[in-house]
């Protein structure tokens, strides 16, 4: 068997689709770990804790320091929270692109960068999605051409607009949310449909 076959598989006994076995090294001292650990363990050479994680994208095993393991776990929690928020947004009729625009606007707000224009675009995208999503249902006797502001989770000024109704074309033209007079850095107002 050649060197490449030994390194990357493909020789006798290899299974189709099987991941090649890659040499693992201690993230602290660099000693080769043979066999590669399948779960957290101490390095046999330097006795430091090696954190083992699996990357979801490709299933690769990662051998991390304790600090990098904590950072990896924190990032995974953030990804799980984002995926949960995206599923919730979909369930209430917010399109993925509207969600991403709002998410980017929120990131810019947190970085103290101008974000209002992007937040407006997210509001427009949500209105267009509401109009498009429910257009087919309107033929069944339901009216989904009106929207209402949900502003009770924001500031005192925004709470005064809570419940205001607009036709979708009027809402797109006037675009009352995000509220430019909002007392917060980030206006939490959003749209909901009006069912008659």
C-alpha cells in the first residue's frame, strides 16, 4: 500500500464513504496521539486536558485546548439559538431573507454602526412576505391584506402605536416601523396579520 493510501485510505478494507483516519496531535505540546482520542482525555505527554469536539459541517474530530473547547461550545450554543429563532420566525411567516436582514441590522446596532436603513428593509421584506404568503388564502374568504403593529414589547412611544392597523400598501409607503422616535437603540416593533 502506498503512502497516500495509508494516509488517506482507499486501500484494502476501506469502506466506501468512510472518513480517512487523520493523525491527531495534542493542541498544547504537539505530541501525536495514537490512536486519536474519541472523547476528552489528558495528553499522555504534557498531562493537559484535550477537549474533543466534532465539527457538524464535515464530521471532523477537533482536538482543542480547554479555552478553545469553551469557545467552540459557546459558538455552538449561539448557532442553536439562531436556528431556533429562525424556525420560530418561519412559523409566524417571516421569510429567511427578512430574518437575515433583521439579524444583520441587530448586529450592526450592537456594534454601534448605522443600522436603521437595513432594519427598514427587513420591515419591508416582512410586509411583502405577509402579502405574498397569504394572497392564496384570500381566495378562500379570508382577508389578509391588513397588518397590525406589535409594539407592546418596546418603549413607551412604540407602545402608543401598538395595535395600529394598515393596509399592506399603506404600511409599505409609510413604513412606521422601525419607529424613528423609538427610545431604545433597537426598535422591537414588528408586524402581525389582521384576520377579519
